[in-house]
C-alpha cells in the first residue's frame, strides 16, 4: 500500500479565495509568509512515518527545476515579493521519500498577486550596462545601433506584454513608431534587445537632428497600459537618437532573460549532514535559598546566530566518480556520491558546479576527448534530471590524462599499470560554497576560585560528522575541545578533548579566597572574566575551526551588602508653641535650667554604615569568605544631635511653663503646640551577579541583581495640640469666663471642674489648706508617616521584578486630653495635689480638601481648600488624685526644721457621657490666613 503525502494545504497566511482553487492552485498576498503543511496522507502511511521530516521542494512552473529544497518536520514557509507576483506559478511539493513525484499532483501551484506597476526603466547600449543619461542631449545613439530596454516590474511576472515605441513631438500629438509584441516578463523583468532601430527612422515625421523616444507597456491579458508609482504610463523617458545611420540592420528584437550571477548563498540556516544541533549548559545554582539546576540552550539549530561581517569563508568541495573502460555509465557507487552532492546543492542555492571529465590514454586521443565530454555531460544530465538548474552546471571534457599519442596521431600506449588507468577514467566534481562562519556565542557564569571550581554540564546533541563534505585531511571530527585560557590566550593554555555527547567541566574565577578585602570587585561585571573556549565544528555550523563556538566567561560569585542608618528617638522631638516673640524670649530664659539638665541624656542616637562582601560559594550555597567594614559616626553626628537636642529641650521648657493655664494672652492667634518627630531611617542595598532574561528576548544572560530596601519609622511625624479653652479663631472668642467657647468644650470643662472641687477633701486639721485648681482641655491631632520601599532589578532585564514594593502608611489620630493643674497652700504646710483625667471613647471627624480657581480684579488665582468638619465623642473620664504634704516644725539655732510627711491617693471613674461639637466645623485655610496674616491665594495671572 502506497504511503507518503497525498495533498498539502495552506496552514497560515493570507490568500485570495476568488483567485484560488483549493487543492490545486492558490494565489497569495505579497510580502508575507505563508505556511504550508500536510492536508492528507496516503493510506499506507503509519503514525511513525507522519512524525518524520519531509523534503519540501519549491519548483518552477514546469516542475523540472527545484529552486529551493529543505528538510523539515514543521512544514514549509514561502514568501513572494511583489516583483515575482503575476501569472507565473511555482510548484510546492512535499515528499516522504525525498524523491519528487513528476506524474502525481500532490503539491500546489502557488502565485502572488499585486497591482501591476513599472518600478524602473532604462535604456543602455549593452545588457546590464549603465543607463544612457536621458537628460543630456550629448548622450545618444544613431539609427541602426543596437539598444537594450530594461523594465523592472511588479505584479507582471510570467505575463506577456507589448512594448509600444513612441516618438516625442513638439507641435502635435506624439506618434506611435513601432510595437514589439509577445514580450515575456521573466523574474519580474523585461529585457528587450532591439536591433532594428534603423527602421524607426522611416516613421518619424519632420525628422530633427536629435529625436526623443519613450515606451508604453500594455498587458496583453488585461489590455491596459501599466503605470509607474506616480501614475504615469510613459516610461524610459527619453532615448535620444541622432539623425545619423550607422547600419541598416532590421533583425527586430529579442526577448532576453535577466542576467543571473550564481554565487554561493550566505545563510545562517544550514542543512549539511555534517552537523550538531543543540548545545546546552547546565549549572547548579542556589536561588531564593533553594538548590536548582538551570539549563540554558546556548545554541539551538542556528536560531539567532549572526554571521561574521567579513568576506565569506569559502569551502572548496571536490568529489570524483569513476567509469569502466570506454564507458559513460554511472555505477552504484557513483550514483550514491552524485545523490549526496545533488541534495547538498539543492539545499545550497546558487552555488555553481564544475564537472571535469577525463579518460585514460588507451585509445586515440581525439576519441578520448569526446569520451571525457560525454562522461561530464552524463553527470550534468543526472543533476538536471534531479531538479538542479542546468545553468548552474559547467561541464568540460578534459580528454586524456598525460596523453601519449605522437604527432601523427598514433596511440603509443604501453602497458604499465591498469590501476592508474582506472583512476583516470573519471569525472571530477567541484564547487565552492560559503561555509558557516558565525559570531561566537557567549555564556556567562559565576564561579568560585580555582581551589573550589564550579562544575557545569555541557551537552552537544545531534553531533554527526560521518558525511563531512571536506576532503579526508580536513574532515571535521566528532569531538569538543575545551581551552582554559584564563585571562589571556598564551602558550600555557590547558586543552581538554571530549568525545562523549555530555561531559562535566570545572570553571573558576580569579577571585581568590585569600583576598583580604576584594574592593576591586565592587561591581563584578566591570572586571575581565576568566575565559574558557568551547570548540565544536561541523560543515553545517561553525565550520571555521579557528573561531570559538561558545565562549564561557566566569565572573566572581561575590555578593555585596551596604547598610546605611540614621536613628533619632522621640526624645529629640522639636516642639513649637504659638507665642509672641517677647513671650518666647521670657519663657526661654525660664526654661534654660530645664534644658541644660535634659540636653545630653539622649545616648542612643546614631549614624553610620556597613559594607560587607561575601564570596567563595560552596555547593550548599554558603559563602566561605566574608569581610565587613563598619563606620559609626557619633562624633561627626554630634552637631546634628546638638541641634535637635537643644531645640527639643528648649521647647519642652517653654511648654512646661505654660501648661494648664487658661491662656487668653490677647494676641491674634491659636494657642497651639507643634511637635515634629525626627526620622529613623535605614537604607540597605545588596548586589550580586544572577542570570535573568535579556530585554525583549527569551535569552538569559548574567546581569547584576540589585535589591534595595528603605525603611523610615517614621519618615516624618507631626503632633498638633490645640488648647480648646483658649481657642480664638472660629473656635473660642476669648477666655472661658467671658467668651463664647465651643459648647462641648465648655460643658466638659464644667464637669471636670465640679468633679475636681468635690472629689478632693483634706480632713486632717494639720494639713488644712485652701485648694486652688484650673483645668486644661487639649485637642491632640497626631499624624505619622511610615515608609517602606523595596524593589529589585537585574541590569539585563527590562524592568524591576514584581517583588518590588513601595508602601507608605499615614496614620491620623485625633484625641481629646483633659487634666488638672492644682496647688494647695497653708501655714507651715506645703501640699502637692496631682490629678489627671483620661478621656477615651468613640469619636468621629472628617477632613475635606480640594482646590479652586478664583478670578477678580487682581487677576486669576489658585486657592486650596481645607476644612475640618468637627468632632463629636463618647467619653469616659477616669481620675486619680494623690496628695503628699510636708509640715515644717521650727527649731532653734541653726538646726534645720523637722519635717512631717504624709500621703494619700484615690482613683476611679469620675464621669462618662457624650459630647457634641467638641470641635465645631471650621475652615482651616481661612483660620491660617487670620492666624499668620497671609493669603493662601496663589496668583496664576496678574492684571
């Protein structure tokens, strides 16, 4: 039962259904790839057969010449340029056996279609010579000269056109002089050799000294004139002909094929049987704390390989077949050789082959001359029958080898050695093709020093050199050479040879474990790596044995960690209270002693950095060597500490002196305290070499992995305390006794005052005293921004890893604090009473913000908007009252008075309830304007 391909089809790509007949012929769109695959198999084809590679052949329209042939298991891709679109059809066929089927119709006829167009046109005196400059009257021909017309077309390949010759007239319509019919468009070109220019002369009216001629091109099928890209149907403007006759030749015109220069093609896709297919390198890595094997295809059937930009490396191939005495029949061994060469040449288009036939000296010299030519022609026919373009084959009969006939033509042969004669009955086949000379593939790896090394596994698959096309002395060998050159190639290089398809090899960097502190490797990719050259060579890939196939670059496995920190505790918080300048000056003087006492109690503020290097990683991922340099700069940091410390102590003194007073101090402003918390910052960076996918590709390369983290707790903190009993702008107009304070604050004040006066009793007559007290109620708004930023990237990757994060946490806390400031005085008794109130519960508040644009007589202004929508709360007030007293008993003389001591303490819930409008709604921007006397409007345009 027959097996193989019964029919093929279009798998992907654009085609014109109305111009196609499925299963027979198809018309595709130009300049786009069309993929062909198997549509149907013959009944005898097994599943195993269907998985085998097929021989795909693109042939000419007569199916006699194979234009292109490849072996593929994934189908065939074909693209038709606009120049080759037209009525000409290519034939595409797939074969399981590798042999064409000349009688069957297993393939498809394929053509391309685009709008017909004349791309360029020129006149020349010889074929493919330079153009006659039409714009210069001094360049011309005379009547009778031979002239060549060349037209490059689109959409007309294979069509028949007629060429109309027109004479340019100045005073009347141009005149048709001659029409050349049945002109063929071959390979998208018209090449017309015109020999009857003398005949033009008779059709020119009122002939001038120099006449101008041009052509029009009409498609015979459509009967339409073909235009150029500008829409003009006049072409080859102009041919200048001088009024002079050089010959009366009237032979007409000849249709010529385009000149084809056969040169070996340069293509990174190779099909030689001497080949390897894939080179893989596997290395063991510790990634994210886990061991895994990473395998990279450094070479995959030539994909992505770039050719060397230099003159092609040419391979000269020679093969020989032998004949029996006085015979032109090719024997079985000769057929095998010729089939091998034929397959090679079909897969290497445009290589020109030379066939040289020879004969031995037995027989007459003239006869042997003809015999040698017939032998060469038989080989040529073999190749032509196999589909090779005959124009690529040059066959020559060389005659006898070392002829012995005398001058009279007599054969003076004397029997010597029949073996010599057998070797002379032959045809030598020779051709040149461009060998594969590609750029070296680079592979980068991190490794420890030579004392430890890192094993990598190298696999070379599909390695076959049995059918190497080189001569016996230069045949490629099935082996891999590893050359350890270190930092430079020299005579001391170590070379190892491997003949197995898979082997292990140890690589190392030049960073020694004995290096005290390898600061020169601070950025590992900047150094020159150790180099290991992998050599694997075949006809198909990397045939130049002087060119390294894979260059392995070993970089140090060093890892760097840099830490920078600034730590300031809350003891260094800076507080500012809104007071007049004179009041500040007075309070500063009173606060000096307090500041001096507290100024240098803060000891844990610090500033510094650490730089650590680790290297010599073992198989478990642990580093064998490390070195760290630390820097603590507390002395240098002391100036910054002084600034925060002195300012903090000073502000604490001022605040303590004013705390607990009803402060109707008679100036326009808010009794408000601002406390700014200093930042605690930690910055950490790690960098080391790690493999990652290169930008815009799937290729993995070694790059510098950078991990950076930034933490600030806080980045900035702000606490604002507003004394509600002294609020002036929009909150309380005046003091509690004489103003209109916030209703909720006034009610709370009353509750606390009553509880304080009734809740403290002093029953001991010895300590009888008059208690005076006052209450403070503060609104505390605190905001703290904590920032955590972490991101990582690799220098060869397109963007940062998904693990990178940026987090900012802003906490806003609004609470109400109430407390008592009290003292008692009596004769001979000093009483200290401490009382505090804690208020906790549910509260609700909201902040509105926005922006607006205001236009007035001053111009266009931008105005921010910020408002506070008030605060309501449920509260529970806990109280604690404590008393301690000292009674002084006078004594005579200089002795100190005796002291009596006593103390008492009480604690409990004093009150609970709800308050509305603890803070009423107010406009923050307006309040700030009234407080500081500035305008929040930002001018955009001034009138």
